[in-house]
C-alpha cells in the first residue's frame, strides 16, 4: 500500500497490533523488541514505536504471521524471513 495515499493514524496503527505476538521496531541503529505474550507495553509506548513525526504509521511496516516489523534492519529481516 502507498503510505502517501493511504495514511494510517494512531487508531489504525494500534489496530495492527491486535493478533500480533511480537513487534520489532527499528529506528536508526536502535531496535526495540516486544514479545507481547510476556511484555505489556503501554499505548503510549506502542504509539512511540509505530508512529512517525507526522503522526502516521512509520514505513516500511510489514506483518508476517504474528510478527510486526516497523522500520528496516537487514539483520532483523533475515531473522524473521530467513
């Protein structure tokens, strides 16, 4: 989906988390990993990793099964897709 044409705001971004067991969010060199079966991040924490400065969902965002990837890191992609 083209993020410029179809924006995902905070409510849409939080809805993506439903049914997900793990979230990997990459921002620069920093990688945040939540195992949602064990971790209970607050709504504010989730918004901080899911939303960019415009208030829309960060790109790229990919859901593979029960794993949500936000941002890009080659090593994390290898782990999830490898």
